[in-house]
C-alpha cells in the first residue's frame, strides 16, 4: 500500500483559560525558543478529539470503543442483554472468566472488597489497568460467554474457545483504537500502534501565567455579616496556539483491517475515520475549567497537507516568538506560517503529488490562502480530504 501522511496544522486563539492543568493547578507550560510558552498536552487534545466523535455523532457508535477498568461490568451488562436469565452475580462471573480468557488480568479493588464486607454485596472485578476495547469486541465476547454459560470454566479451557476469545479482543478494531492505539503492559500481543501522532500545542508567543483572586458571598448573610463565604485563586493564561497532528493513513488502514462493516469497500472505513478525525481534531477543545472561563473558540486557520514523503510540523516558524507588534498575534503568526511553509518544502524537495487545503477566518489570515485550495467551511474541507484519501488508497502502489 502507498505511504500516505496527513498533516493537520491549526492556529487557535483562546482567551483567559486553563485548558490543561499541571500538578499545582496552573496551566501547563513549556520553554521554546528561549521563552516560556503556554502548552496544552497531546493527551488532553487527544481525549477531546476522541470524545468529540461520540458527542457530535460523527461515527456510528458501533465503530467506537471504550477505555475503562470496568470492563467486567460492561461485559456483564451485554451478557444479560443477550440472555435475561444471566443476570447479577452470574453475569459478572461469566464476564470475569471471559475477560481472563483473553489474557487480561482482573481483580477486585481493595476499596470494593472492604465495602463489600459491610454491605454483603458481591463486588465486581476490575481490570488492573485501563483496557481499550471496541463495542463490537465487547459484543463478541458477550456472545462467547453466553455460548459457554453452562460451564464457562470448562468451556474456556478448550483451546479453540480460548483462542476465539483472544481473536475477538484483537480483531476488527474500532476507529478510535485504530487511530490512537492501544497499550496493554502485560499482554503486548494486544498492543496496537497508533496511526495518529498529536503534538503538544504551544503558544506562538511568550506567555506568563496570571492568577485570579475570587470571592463567593453567602446568600444567607445578613447586612451585619460582612465578608466572603469563600475565597480562592485560579491560575490562567491566554494564547494563540499552534496545533499539529500527523495521521499515517496507511497505518490506519492496516489497523482497521476490513473494518466493522462487511458490505463496503476497504477504503470506506478509512475514509470515514479520516474525515471524523480531521473534523474532531479541528473542532474539539479541552474542557479544563471551562465553566470558569467559557473559552469556546475555534481555530482562526487550518492547513491540511496530504503527502507521500513524511510528516512535517511547521512549529519552527515560531521558534522566534511572535511579538504582537501588530496589535495581536494571529496576523503575524499567519504571515510567518505563509512564509515558512514554501521555504521548508522548497529546501527539502516536497513531493509534487502533495495536496494542500486551507480553511481560514478573517483578514488576519489572508496570506495563508496561497498555501492550498481554500475551503469555505469545515464540512467542505473534511469532504475534500476524505475524497482525496480514498483516491490515494485506490491508486496502485
């Protein structure tokens, strides 16, 4: 299969906010180009992207998965849904044995075991680590458990059935597993290499964190009772961020395999996954302290590149921090990007087959229009990228 890489670059301005906190509660930061920058971790934006799939119904729920320690409880619910006579403790026991048959380890957490001593309830075992499984995989394991319900221990001791459990847990991956990968520390056979790499978003300019001192008044205070019922501080900053993600389309195709539907060409699930990812990555937003700051913004500009060489980040355009001499940061950041991209591609001989698209808002981003075919809306951009990816996948290597 052809090597196909999709690069997504975005400039996004956020007002006073605390999207992604460190261990002290302050917005995360980094030093780049010798100055402090605002930073939003890749993990924070990957989670925002992944949850956006479901929140906005960009994909059929059957094409998604869930990452949880409570895999036994989830599986037990599916077992009961298939056979109502298998409920409660029976469903939990079946689910636990089936999960163990895949090679994943489960145990009853100490806190649950201690609570059960007082309540008399049977606690549900949990996986020892977060387990990422597709809903289709969970359904397959539930059917296997129901088939062997008469004597699940003996049933799963048979090599063919145990092998089937492992095959179900490691085939027909959901789109989010195929994109973001899966790691199981003590069962490396289940690891899935991520098709997507997401960079830490950093500000294009110098940023210093600030602190907001706030008070809350007790509504029941009388006029004689002065002062606040509560005081506190919250750290924040504001920034124009450079965001970047690289998607290995050929790796995504390998991870998806035949996909989750049997009645469509192999390129279709890849196209849907690419479109969902581009849409979600561009439009999603980490929600840290969002009720406090209401930082609901969208990117000022998006540049997407489809190439066959290798992923290329343009973050070096901002190694020298933008100063904001023009009254803000977006215009100068856009101008920097518009100048840097042609230079880096000329110097390293970008492939003639590279395709480029631009989505931008307002006059501050005008110079970026020369970097690719302009799209009027995010929907147009997503559709154009998806169509181009499908065409590249169908082209013989």
